C-alpha cells in the first residue's frame, strides 16, 4: 500500500485573502494576502496545500459560481506565479438558513474528509489553518491538527508549529 500523503488545509477568507465582512462577493474585492514564503516553505516540506472554505453567499444568491471560479482561478494563478501549487479547493455552497443542513459546512468536517479521501492523506500528519473557531472544530472532527490564527495576519509565525 502506498504511503499516505500529508497536507495543510487552509481556510480562504482571512487566511489567503483579506476578510471583507461576511463574504467576498466580487472579484474586485478579492485581495490575496502575502503568505507566499510561508506556503512555499510548507510545500517544500512535502505538504499538499488544499483550501477548505464555506461559501454560503452562493446559497444566499450574493454571488454565483462563475464569480467564485474567477476568484479561485486568480488565487491558484497568483500562488503558481510564486512557485506554489494550491492542489485543490474544496468549498461548501450551502447555508443552513437557505439550503438546510449539510455535512460540508464548517464546523462539520466534510470538506476536510473529501480532501483526505481524494489525496490519500494521513490526518495525523495534516493540519488545518483557520481564523475562526469553526475551522478548528472541523479540523478536530476530521482528525487533523487545527491552528487558529488572527485574521489577515502573516502566516510566518505558524511554521514552528508544523513539522
């Protein structure tokens, strides 16, 4: 059996791009944070970089899949231009007030479990960096180590926490 991979899951808003209230609804408001060196270091340490993000604004009709796809393509391309591969982006399009309950909206672990299965990850070797308690709850439920950061702060201080 092949060895399992390890990954760092990253929340999107407040970790990879600037937080803009509850939702970033327009491509023009999507501002990527400068965490390039930190993510390159994690990638160089053998971690797959995966995004796990709630996107309940889709269910609310505040933006559509096309606008979200533009933001995610820009995110991946910006990181790629710095030698960093965002391997995949998992997102929850639901909101309990509009679509009912689901298994993927954080704090539930569904997004992380999708990544664990798709990329043959060892949860005990993987991490989830988020800026909200629900990110840490999702990490714990998926068997991944959660790291809570201050929103919009550079990630460089977390490198000591990840082997």
